[in-house]
């Protein structure tokens, strides 16, 4: 891979990581895991205002994490692929292991 392509890939990587680095966007991604949903569906499921959900979806769409399709007057959002879910799940597993390790370390130090 030449340097320019590698640099572009790193930039895109960072942009996607920034897009999924927000707790509310992670909640939205999780809701979209197995189904496509409208803004209203997401607002109801997550108890987040429409404007807030729309702002987060705009970022996820701009970064290529979600895509849309029209169904009459509704716009439905879906994940562009399963790899984002796999990445989020893998990171969550890493963090859970880290927390468990820290818990063991803390109890060993106090015991």
C-alpha cells in the first residue's frame, strides 16, 4: 500500500472512530443492529429528543456508518454493514476484560 493510500485509510479510520465514540451514537448503532428504524422509532426506543437523534444520525450517515431509504414519508436508517457491529462488540469485550482485570488487581492490592 503506498503512503498516500495508507494516509487516507488512517484518516478515514479516525473519522469513523470519532463517529462511534459518542455514547448516544453507540446506543443508536445498537438499536440498528438487527433492524432498520426511523428517527421516531429511535427516539421512542432510546428516550432521546428527535433533534438530538437526527444530529447523531447525520454524523453517522456522513461518516458512512448508516444509510437511509425512504418508505413513504418515513426515512429509515440501517447500518451499512455488520463490520461496525463486530468492531463495537470487539471493543466492548476488550473493555469488559479490562474492567475485570482492574477489579482483580484492585482486590489483590487491598487483600
